[in-house]
């Protein structure tokens, strides 16, 4: 009897074969849930929260985050898969499928008496060989716009329907190319994602500039200006009380007025500095002037600015203070005393768009924007949420491709090639470890099998065709999801990210190996929590 029973009679203990069965059934359960989501022809899941909020998705990462998983082993696998998404931005569904399949294949041998340690050693050897194959099949090429569009399309078609995926593909590629510098790493935070709930999802667009989620606060300010200088600052332009609690005595109303004017003078001087600067740079030209302030502007200051024809926005978000200089040029300032024309940005068009009670300010026609906005439109909240998740994944896919400098043929081509190489490699291994290699090779085939299954094709038929074609031609053969026939994935522009596949092999092997080696599960009973 387990020693833990002596310490805590209420503890639950699962030993040897029973512990393994629990782990494998959890992995298989999670695999069955996510299996139907894989690939461009996967189906959707509808998640309904306790409050009745609906979420429609086929993104594995969103599902694993939102599902309430009770089983400890299943939640451990889910955490590994979501970590995969955090690191590389894709590959969660594949990760869960491969872990489940590795355990399923291992179970065939373990149930016949093979020790789990031997299987895990075989897994390790096979993983190293599979990584070698990955290095050999990767295609290193110039990451031009066409290649990036193929990579983004392959990723996005697995998240949303085809027509929308093709619309979003160009948006995410152009967004990443706009913010990319030759030397600096790509910072995806410089792509602002803004939501507007109107029209349809196909009206989602890329704005080569910025969209702010607030508008002017004065009725006399222009709603649309062209050819605008943009001053970005973080200067308080509102009346502020003194920080020290002080009292004043005055004998007459005139003295009180003097006091009010003296207090007001500080703010007025700041506003006057901006007005004088605007006259200096704009008078005698057709230029207009826009002021975007991170801090407040009070009604009196707004009135002064409006009379001068300046469009002023107050309380801009801090992150927009970084983005505006990147999009429009110029730089943000913290004081208005010594303003020079060099600190001004420029935009060809600044206008306000009112949607219900919300106001949006568009800053467009910038000369060389290095910060852009993806404006998501959709008829309802769950459509917008789905597009938002897809855009995040698409941006990551493009960024990964640029940073890797190489891509992997998709449509199950790598898995077929790795299976073929591992079966040949198995013959060079002595002893029972080769069974672990065999299990690993068979487990990889789950990806093309499920791709075929989700397309309504016969999985066995498809796998046999692919293996035969690969053995004959030695080319990287994937599956055509419409006809079920073998195709050369590279010719059709079906590309996967190299780092996603590499991370996939590492993480799924480690977790599957760890779960196989568990021979006892002890769950403490409630009594152990009481002193």
C-alpha cells in the first residue's frame, strides 16, 4: 500500500498501469476535442460562458484558454500548448494532437510489457533525427512580399473562413513590412489594433497612420483638416490648484479677480506658446495645425485653441504618444517653451469619424509611416474577437518568417518526410529502443491524417498515397484537401513557420516522455489541508 495512505487515509492513489491509463485517457480526451479544428477545413467550436457570452472559434489557443479544464493532466497539456502559442504564435492544436498520439502509440507497446523508459529513450533519439530532417527540408529564401503572403495565408486560413483570411493576409503582411526596420527587431506593439462595430468583417482595413479612439472636445473645432502639422506633447493645459493648502484674504471683488487671473496665467501662457508657434509655422501657408496632448486641456484653453483654428485632442493614450512620432515623424515634447519646426510631424489628412456615441480620429496620408493601425470592423462582438485573435496569429506568422529567414513546406509534407526518414533510421538502431522510434514516427502521421479527415477524405487512403508518392519522387509531398491527391506544397505556396515546427517537436516530446514516466498519481484528500 502507498506510504501516503498511512499519512493521509483520504488521499487518492493511482499506481503503475492505472496511472498511465489516466494520463493517456486525458491526453486522448483533449486530442478528441481539438482534432476537428485542425487545418483550413476544420470546424468551429462555440464556447458559452456562465454569463451567456458566446465565442465562436477554431483557434486552439483561444479554446484552451477559455475551456474550464478540470483534469490535472489535461490542464498540464493545455498549458504546454498555450506556452507554444506564447513563444511562437501558432501550433497549439498540432501540439495537443501530437502529444495525444505519442501517448497512444506508446501505449500499444507498454501494454505488451515494454518499459516506458525504453519508449521515452526512443522518443528522444527520434526527436533529434526529426530535427535533422527539419533542417534539411527548410527552404531558405529571400522573404519578399509574395512569400510572406503565402506564410500568412497558410496560418490565417486555419483560423477564419477563406474569403476573410485572404482579406486579412494582405493587411497583416503590409502592416509588418511598414513597421520593419533593417536593423531593429520587429516590435508588433507598433501595430495598433482598433475595433469598430459596424459594417461587415470584410470591411476590415489597414490604415497607414493612426486611429485614436477619441475626438475633439470643442464644438467649434474643425472635424476634418488636410495638410496638417502635428504637435505631440505631454503638457498639462488645465487649471491646477496649488499642492500646498493655503488660504488667501482679500478685501474686495477686484482683488479676488486679480487672484483668479494670476492663477490662470500659468495655463494661459502655455496655451499662448502653442498659439504663437502655430502662427509662426502656418501663417502664409495652406498648412493646418493639430495638437495631441497626453494630459488634460480645460474648456477655457480649448476655446483659445479653437478660435485660432487648432484641432486639439486631450488625454491621448501613452502608447499612442510613442506611435504618433513613428507614424507622422517629429518627436513628443514635455514642455512648450522652446518649440522648433523639427519636432512637428505631418499628416495629409486628419478627420473625425462618429459612430453612435463613440468618436474616432483618423490620422492618414503620412509620408513614411513606421506605425500603422489595423481597423477591425464586424457586425457583432464575437466576430470582432475572432478576427482580433486571427490578426494576432497572422502578425506573429509574418514576423517569425522574417526572423527565421526560412520556411517549411506545409500541408503535412514535413510529417510525411520525417516519417519516411525515421523508418529508414529505425533499421540502424539496435535493441528495443527502435520501438520508441517507430512509435514517434507513427505519431507524426496524425497531422496529415486529421487534415484529410477534416476535409471529408479517407485518412488511410490519403496517407498511403502520400507515402507512396514521397518514396517514389523523394519530393516534399503534402495533401490537397479538396481532392485528397498528393501535391508539392511548395509549388502552391503552402508554407509553415520553421520555429513553430521546431518548438512543436521539442515541447511535445518532453511532455509525452514525462507523462509516460509517471507511475503513481497521488491526489491529497481534503483532510491533509486541515491542521
